C-alpha cells in the first residue's frame, strides 16, 4: 500500500481496524507513528467540542423571543461572536493539546484480554518448544518450566506484534504477553484496570507483561517467567 493511500484512509477513519492498514502500520514505523498521532488528535478534538447544553437554555430562548427587533439584532450579533469564539477555541485546543499519546503496553494487554475471551475457551496444551519456536521471531526464548501452557498465539497490542501465552496456575489461567525488546516503550511495572491486574518487566530480548484476574496472585508466575527469560 502506498503512503498516500494509507494516509488518505486514516484521515477518513482514524479508528479503522482494516487488516491491510494494520499490516502497513506494523511494517512501517513512519505509518505507525502517523496513525497514532492522527488517532490521538481525533480523540482530543472530540473531547474539545463535547460541550454540555445549559439546563436553562430553553427558558432563555423563550424569553429572548419576546425582545423587540433591536434586541434580536443584538442577540444575533452575540451569536455570531460566540460561534467565532467556539471555532477559535477548538483551533486553540487543537494546537495546545497536540501531544499524541500512546497507550502503555500494560493497559494495551488488558484491553486485548477484554476483547479476546476465545483464547481462554478454545485452549489446548502447548509445549515449551512450540512457544520458543514462536518467540524465536523476537530473538527470545524460555529456559525452564513456567507451568502448563494452554495456548500461544500471536496478537497485536495496539500496533505492536505480541505473543500471547496462557499459563495454568493454582489460582487459574494467567496471560503472559511477549513483545520485541524496546527500551523506549511505555511499560509500567504494575498496572490494573476493571477486572485485571498485571506486572511488566524487560528482559534482554523482550518486553514482558503478566496479566491475571484481580483475585489471582500473579507474583509466583511472574518470578518464574522472569527467571526463565533471564537465563536465556
């Protein structure tokens, strides 16, 4: 896909999830950055123009309808001025708030779990060799047992390619996400949202997020994964 075609389609729909757009963003860092910035700007403009209507607006309009012609002319002038001020406000907010934000990897992992429950219900046992075969694309591997592995599938966390591994623990299934090592990516040590909690860390070859239900103790499985990655 050409860059101009990519940008045109992103301008038309910044929230598109079309597969060809996702593939272009994954393979082209410049396209990925452009998409992130466009989505961030689109959300900020939506927030800026979402101004609540005053509860007494109807009463004021009824009262103003009784004014004489001169008063109505003055009101129209005020309306025009208010419209100009609103346009200036939106433009000002656009430039003032122009600082594109990218969701951190921890919360991106939680968002993926909220939208991909099938990875738990359609699970079957996977060997550590199968996991390492997929991790090899990142130059990473696991050394040592981390528990029974239900599934290991590639997915995307926002725009980042990730390997989603589901591991059995005494408290229930826990998800482990591996993404290519990037020291500049936003990776919180601890994060939580709604029903999930997680921990993140960096190994020499990968960024890792361990996510479980809020009632699940993920401390031990996090230690196992970290030790296995550090020995690799």
